[in-house]
């Protein structure tokens, strides 16, 4: 008996939120880049470059969120929700590239930092703090469970920190005349951005490779399944992310009893969702012994 009971597919990706945040950041990036070129400020230009990377990344996330809403087809039976797992990979790679370029230019300027008018740097960067924090607030809902939103949310929070660093650099240049603060700030921003990008790259790659989602221990899920009434053994257990806040699971349960399996499955599926957040389970009930293909399976078996 195969069972895949009904459940809701969340659409937490929210294409409208991505559209709003993308356009808002694009407008601010153009403003900041203009002032950066006008004042020759590396702090502003590096922040604008970082924001441009985020605009591109947010555009990818926006497209992925739109694809995730497409219904399943005969060829794509899960729909396009996994697009939300590919977008963070591209986002992370963009951030790593921009951080490298930013750091190189900052090192080049350290030997002879140019004179920078501090007040435009302070004002424009302060606007950036407000813009990025506002955009992060728009993206806050569901970011803990949706890697696509998480990537966008982290970008925006990092941008607010970058803008704060630029404000502090501008204050230092204004009050103390320290020209070197401009390239040093850009260099520090590059290090912070690269660190966050590598962490996002690691998580996105793990999800794309169907790793068990963070926060779920497969051994605990296996023990939970084995402890259910009438279950004698558990095998072929796989857990992975479908993207857009959905976690899938497949398992074979050896259950010799001939009672109401539908009622058993309904209760088990609710338990998996409530305890582990697994909202897309597919369970196969076996009455005893092993299926023919199980004999060659290298996955661990669990019996009570």
C-alpha cells in the first residue's frame, strides 16, 4: 500500500514581496552609485556594487518564486518549487565575486587614499540603512524555513550593516580627517560579505544535493516511525527539501497488522508535520518481509 495523503502546498515565496524589494533596491543602487562616482568614495561605490549584486540576486529569487507557483506537469511532477533552491546558489556566487573585486580595489587604494567629501557619504549611507532594513522587514516572514527568502533576507541585513559601516567611515573622515577609513571600510565589508556568502553557498549546495534539512535529525525521524503502533521495521527513509518551505520524506514501514491503515497514516502524517515540519511525506506499508528491491538496498534498516 502506497499512501500520499493530502496537504497544503505553502506559497511563502511571495512574488509581490520579491518584486517590491528588488525595485526598491534597484532605485537606491542607482542613487548610491551616482553619488559614489561623483565623490570618488570607494565606501559608497563598494556598497553600490554590493547592492547591485543583491538586485541581481533578488531578481533571481523573484524569478524562482514565480516559477515555484507553477503547477506540476506530466514532466515536472513536483512543479518548479526546487527553483527556490537554485537561486540561493547563484546569489552566493555573485556575492563571493563582488566581495573579491571590492577587496582588491580597497587594497589598491590603501597606499594612497584619495580625499573624499564625508557628508554625502554619511547622508547616502544613512538612507541605505533605512532602505535595506525596510526591505528586510518586508522579507522577514517565512525566511527561517524558505532558503530562497533566507538568501534575500540575509542580503538585505548585510546591506544595512554595510551602510552603517559607511556612515561610521564618513563620520571618521569628517571629524578626524582619516582618509584611510574609506578603503579600510570597503575591505572590511568585503570580508563580511564573503563570509556570509560562503555560509549561504554551503546551505544552498546541501539543499540542492537533497541533504536532510537543517534542524531535522534522520535518526529521530526513524525512531519516531519505528515507535508507531504495529510498525515492526523502517527502511528506505529519505528526507529532503522541495523548496518554498516544503520538506519531503519517503519511507517503507513494515506493519503486519491488518487494521485500518488509512487511519494510521492520517495520524502519522499529522505527527510528522507537527513534530518535524515534514509536510510532504510518502509512506509505503508492507505486511512483512522485504520487497525484492529492498534486498540490495544499502540504506540502514531499523527494526523493533
